[in-house]
């Protein structure tokens, strides 16, 4: 048996596009970008051979609760629901 030991293997920073138009992003790249599984990403083409993924900060979930009490005062929704009964 050989005493030769392989050096530490570098994680690849490339991916392959499948026939279903899917690509796996290397975990090291996701970690550097601070992106986690399940986050919504915006996809943009910046020219031939260049695609950029950006965290979608304007998602609907981020807008929930953005309207303050000055627009809809406390109890407004209960009053509105009372009109239906």
C-alpha cells in the first residue's frame, strides 16, 4: 500500500446545467453570500454567458405588517367584519 497521502480537496466552484434547466450551487458559495436554503432569489441575465442570482428582498412576506396603525386604526378589521354578520 502506498504511503502517499492526497492533499486537502478543494470544493468545486462550478456547476452543470441539467436538461431540466437546474443547477446546484456549491455550499461554500452560498455560505460566502449569506444565502440559505429556501430563500427566494431573483435571477437576471447580464449578457451572454452571465447569470446573477440576488436575494429577493421585496418578497410578499417582508411586506406583511408594513402598514402602520395610522392607515388602519386598531379595531378597524373587527368593525368591518361585524358589518358582514
